[in-house]
């Protein structure tokens, strides 16, 4: 049975979802997961990772840009911006506002919107 190791890195700012994607791209099935506590990040890898791979994990964590968003996070941010723009009395809504709401609703229903 394969074991697991934890690599601990001090790092305050981390976008865990993005860092997970970055590490998963580099390690595939060798990445078990990661966790953070606001002061650092713990990378969980299979114990079959080589010393070079462990060094690479450190480089990925060090090079991580916590200010970037995943595609899902960006989509959620954009959805929130559209909803914020719609927070006004109905009489002030333009046809573009109504189309934006319909697009959001269609997306929630899984309908294709172009």
C-alpha cells in the first residue's frame, strides 16, 4: 500500500483551488491533496515522489500567484458582477439588463447561451 508524505511550506497568501490545479498538472496521481491554514500550505504527495519532484513542488508553491483565479472562480466572479449590476429597481432595468438576467437563469438551468 502506498504511503503519503507531507511537504510543509510557509506561505500566507494562497489560492488553494488554483494551487491544487497547478500541482495536479505537475504531479497527476502522485498528488493526494493540499491544505492550508493562513500561515502556510501542506502538500500531500505519495511517498513514491522523488527528491527532484519534492523540490519541484516547492518551486511550484513559491511561484504560485495567489491573486490569479481558476476558470471556475473567474466565472463566479463575473456572475457576481452581473448580479451586482442588476441590484436596482426594476423600472431602471434596460433591455441589456433583462438579457443579462435571462442568460444567468439559462446558465443555471443548463441551457446553452451564446
